[in-house]
């Protein structure tokens, strides 16, 4: 991809599943145009979501050993991932802030010349209680389809 530091337009497909304790699994899919950026040796995806009429900016630092999801706007969230290493995250909306513990089970990133695939599976805890088990798969490819 050319001009990687300035960013390249990419088509992003995101598939997530969430299993909250005692509830049925939820699945969500999002397709969005975004940007792929390389900065200081790291790869990032940036895209915007609309949830209930509110905009949320999402940045995903891609990696197989270390990754991070940052969201800002209507909600603010920081989820760091590293297999075998529990990490501290945070979720914040207008009224409340939660400290989160992220237990990463699977972390995979495959980058090709014009596309890539990122997968993460993790458990999320707040104050020692399991909030849910999450699986996230993001694929991206250069250009508009």
C-alpha cells in the first residue's frame, strides 16, 4: 500500500460475538470504509461507527503479540490485548467509568500486501466479575468494493 503513514482507504468488515454469562450469544456485523495507517512500525485501522445516532471513532492497533482497541466519541474505551498477560482496560461514557481486566485467549494478525485479517478472543472482567466472552474478527482490503 502506498503512502502508509498518511493512510490508505480500506473496506473493513467486522464480525463480533459476545457471550454474557447466562445469556444467548449475540453477534454483530459492521461494514465500513476506514483508513489503514502505518506509524512507527505499527499498523492501525481507523473507522467510524454510528450507534443509536451517536458517532464513535475506533482505532485498532493490529498485532499478533500486542494489540489495542481505542474508541472515542459517545463512549470512550481502551482494551489492550496480549496472550498470556492480563491487561487493564477502561470503559467510560458520560456518567460512569469502569476499570476492566482483559484476559486475551487468541490474538492473530495476518497482513498481506493489499489486505489483512485480525482476530482476538478475550474475556472481560469488571471488579473481578466476568462481563462476557468476546470474539472479534476484522478483515480489511484496499479500495472500495
